[in-house]
């Protein structure tokens, strides 16, 4: 049995497409999402056109410079066209032009926004509006009815990349287990391997167990490699400990069963891989691999929350991001157990060596 398992592992590893889905594709996604994940040191360059010798100009400049992510450059005397030229030359992200105040009126402050990222643009504009409101209160001397007093809660905030890393890990496990196993069984059928197995003294269940065991071993390797890379890129995957690996492998067993069921019902390798993609792609996006499921419409959320990948990712994130124990994931593990039993029965009814 050990020799058969070793041969099955070699067959899986030599399938370059399977290894791509198992390792390279999730690693590429981890790198891409890390590049686009905002860092703590990112700033917006603000060009302030104002006379800082005036009371209003000095107050605005001082308040803007106190915002940590705004890099303020003061250039008095520029016209609006000159400020626009600075924006077009990428020497600033935002231009603020403070005009002269007419008699008994507010001084106009024109905001020219050239930030292409809508999220960064909204954050920067909100910060500038807050600065303007605070400056108005300070200049008028009106006492504040409510004073905000920020205080650290001691709760560590997860970044977007730390949230998405377990999702990419779960997505990689799902696609490898489903597409690779379904494709392998379909190839064995087309090449007559399954038919030859039936003609040998080797019990079909032994061959089948070796194939499944090989995919489980490669999945464990996949978890370890992707976890190391995600940790090096700034995720907190290692915080999940051995419990995260247990949940990952447990969920992988479900997707292996789904792959067997697809290979049993669909014939032709191309059709099998297409059917496997039709199952995994919607689940990849609906189960919260990249975004929280709470952002989905309420009408489809009950269906989404019943999917196995949803509970697998919820448990993995609770272990890695919230520091919870494996035992605390019993609701998710209960749902995954139900899926494991159902898909095992479905795989047993769908696939048979007699059809090879």
C-alpha cells in the first residue's frame, strides 16, 4: 500500500497543471493582493495654495500638517490653472486653493482631487473636511458641545491582506482538490487505467485510496507552503496553529468527494474540468474568499452561509485572526461534518469502477 501511495503521489506531482492550481496560482494571488493591500505608510500629497501669513491660511496649514497620512506642500500665489498643472504632472494628489474672504463672508476653499483610487480619494476628502470643520470652530471660538476622546482598545485590527490570505488558502485547496482529482480520475478512465486495474488482483478500493491519499498529502504540503508565504507577506496564518491545518485538511476531504462525484457523472476530461470549474468558481466568490459574505444581498446570504467553503474560511479566519481555539469552531466543524457525509455518499453513488 505504501508503494502504491508513493506512486500515486509521483503521478500527482508530475501533473504540472495540478501543481499550478495547488501552489503557483494561489501564490500569485497572494502576491497580487499584497501589492494592492494598503500599507500603513501610504500618504496623499496635498498642494496647499494659501497665504500662511493670514489667520485662516495659517490655521488650515497647521491643521493639515497634523494629519499623519497627508504630506502638505504650501505654495502661495499659484493660480488654479497652475495647481491643475501640478496635479497633471503627478507632483500632487490633491490641491487646496484658499481664496480671499469677501467682507463678512467665508473664505472659499477649492478642493481639486486627482486621486484615482476611489477609496483613497474618499478617505482623503473626509480628512480634509474634518480639518476644515475643526479650523472653523477654532477660528470662531465656538465651544464644542461634544469632544471626541480617542483611546486605544487593545484590540489588534486585521488588515485587508490578513483577512484575504486565509481565503486564498481555502480557495487554493478547493480548486486543487476538486479540479485536480476530477481531472485525474477522468484521465485514468480515458487512458484505460481503471479498466486495467479491474483486471489485476489489486482491489479497486486500494488503488482509489492511494489516489485520495496522494491528493491529501499534496494538500498538506500546499497548506504549509502557502501558509509560509502568506506569513512572510504579512498575514497572521501561523496564529492558527495546528488547528488551521486540521480545518484545512478536513474541508479538503469534502472537495475531494465533490471531485469524485463530478468525475463519476461527467465523461470526458475537458467536460469534467469544465464542470469542476462551474462548481468551484461561484463558491470561490460567494463564500467570502476575497470579501466578507455580509456584503452580499440578504436574499442569497442563507444559501451562501450553507456552503462548505464559507464555514471552512470562517473557522480558518477565527483561528488565524481572532486567536480562537479549534474547539470554539465546533459549529463550523459540525456543518463541515454534515457536508463530508453527504458528499461521501454522493461520491459513492456517482463513481464506480464498473463504468470504466
